[in-house]
C-alpha cells in the first residue's frame, strides 16, 4: 500500500494496544456511525480472520463499539465503550463470522435505529497503521479509505449521472482523488463513491441531491 505521510507509518494517536486491531477498528466503527447519522439502537458485528481470533485481547470489540459512539482513536473513553453503549441505549452483539472475508482484519457491521426503520450494513478492513478500507456498503462492492472528504451517492444506473456529478465537482474546483462505482443491475440501483481533495459545501451537495436519478446522498468527513 502507499502511505500518505510519515504518520501513516508511525501510526495514529490512539488508545492502544494495536494500530490495526484497535485504532483501525475504532475508525471502522466511526465511519459506520457517521454514515448512519445517529446512534444505533442495535449493532450486530461479525469479525473475521485475525479480528475474530484476537479481538478480546486487542480491544477490537471495545474499539468498534467506541467508534459507533462517535469516539476517535485517542478518546480516553474507548476502554469503557460497552458501558457507554449501554447508557446510550445501544445493544451490541459481537461474534466470529463464517465464510470468506476480504482481509485478515475484517468486520461486518449491521446497524438498526431504535425505530427499526433505518438500517446500514457495512464491511470494513483494517489494513495497518490505523488505516482502513470500507469495501461494502448495503450490498454494493466499493472501496473508500475515509482519509478524504467522501461523497457517497445512491442513484439509478442511468447514462450521464456519474458525468454530471463529476462536472459539478469540476465547476466547484474540487479534485477527485479516488472513485468507485457499483450497481445491482443494469438500469437498477447503483452507488458511487468519490473521495475528494477538498470539502464540499452545502450548496453543492444540495445541487447534487436534486439531480434526476439521485436517490440519496451523504458526505463523510472524519
């Protein structure tokens, strides 16, 4: 993998013991929380590979839960995340998963709000040094790092949608650092992810949300 700076090699400021198993796990949980937009009523977490084998000793479970409570990697409350989750009314289930997984440090999170009408299913991997990759969102196979302001758009698979969004970013002087697109079927639902070099403002995201074919838009900024 390519490192962006020396801090990507040294590792992040964190509550330890492990940059990959603790800090990376906290970032996966926090990305899920920011995408979900609220404190989940319940969180079902399946762990794979090394995560599943060592999660209690490395604090992977508490880090994931802390991230879901919007805690950063260096939040001193992380070791007590389960107590904070209980106080917030969030129930948590953590167990080893079965089957194939995309990376030795993989977590699959299924979040549901208290009302039961909002769900997010997300798969994240911790790739070392506190860095992560989100590789699946609600059934779409994508890749984002959460290292940049990230535009996530659910839309219909129609000609021109990706081009129009890209043109709006260009007109606003925003460069696309990374991009991924997946669809469920031809002319069915699709999702695009654009990691950008600058933050998008509300005017721009509102314009994108009003485009024909766009169903839902969210902006992820860690």
